[in-house]
C-alpha cells in the first residue's frame, strides 16, 4: 500500500477580475507545491469566479467556460510544470449542435495524460435562509443540466479518486456510489457559508468513517458581496483532511489563500475495513423498495 501527500488550496474571495484572481491562484499554488511537494492538489468549488448563485442574474453566465478554455489550460500547464495531479473547478459551458448547457464541474489534470476526466455536480441547492441564499438550479439546470453519474478516476500513480462538490456531500447515497467502486480518496471542493458551518467537519468525519475512505474537503474562505446582494457572504474556510476512521488529519482556519496539507496511507483504508467493512454489510435488496418515495 502506498502513501500519498495531498494538498488543498483554500481559495479566497474573488480578487475583482479574472486575471487578478488567477494570479492569486497561481502564486498560492506555486508556494504550496515548492514548499510541501504534494503529489495531488485540489481547489475550492468554482475557483475562478465569485460565488454568484446567491443571485439570479443572467450576466453571470458570461463567467462560464468550455473545457478547452483558458482555466483548464492554465491548470493543465501547472500540472505539467510541477509534475502534480490537480483537481480544478469550473463553471462549465457545453456547446453542442443542439443546445448550450451549463454545469458546476470539477476536472482532473495529470502531468502525464492531460485532462483525465471530469465530474459534474449532481445535487444542486435551492435554499432561501437568513444565513444562506442560493439557487444553483437556475444556473446549472436551466437548460437541463446537472450531473448524472459518480465516476471514479484512477491516476497514473494508482490512486483511485472520487469527487463530490459541496451540496453533494450531504447525500449519503453519493458517497456510497463512490465507495462501492473501490475509491481510495474522495475530494470535496466547496464554497460553503451560513448555517452549513454548524456541522461542516462532523458531517465529513462521519462520511469518511462509514465509507472507509480518506476525505479531502477544500472550502472557500473570505467575504464577498456582489452587486445586488443585501449582505456579505462569509465563506468560513475550515478545509480539512480526514482518515477512514473519521479522525481529522489536518484542518485549516478561516484564512484566505491558505492550504491544508497531509499524507494519506492507503493501508488505513484496509485497517478500517477490517474493523467494520460497511459496504460488506449492506443489504441493497432491502433498500430497493424505498428508493422512490
């Protein structure tokens, strides 16, 4: 069983325009890679834009990019330059001969194989609360979008990685869909704020334990307020790494443009399964009648 050093880049508040924001992303990434020498790096949700889904404004569709756009190319260049695997995030625009569609997407870049895959966020929140207002369905389902699968990606170094994005983390079925495929590590890019802070880390600890997997969750940090918002959003950071026993390996604070770094040892996945193999004890045949209320 192999050990891997992994890092999460806790993206800060949007820097005002794309170039300024990308400069902050690149500088932070370069510092972390040169200092820590991780094999895998992951970013927060929607790393290249402000979190705009608290408003309904078609102007924000201008932030969307295709997979062959500048953000994916820039992340791919970093992967090659520094010899690391990178999980980037994107407001994805897909243009086909029939339609244009939009997705909340994460993608994996290999220093050897280029872009090896992408995951499109499946669960899209529509919440109206005093501390959290969002309507991702407006942006990512407006034209029939929203992910339809939970893929697992095997990196060239053998590590099996799954991805869930923000709201996905609160659906146990999504975690199970990855764990039954033999995933080693689940990466969770988020841009969380408001009342979702209350059980943020505890929820991830339980999911790691009950699926016998390592978890790297990378949240956004800092305060943003877009034109049209009545108050600031405070993205609270708290990016963390958790082992398959539900124990915290590393956890960040609320600092913008910071990082969380640690080593995962895959033998711990096996040790945790020897204690209780949750997948082995499942009874899908019993659950089946209750899948559709």
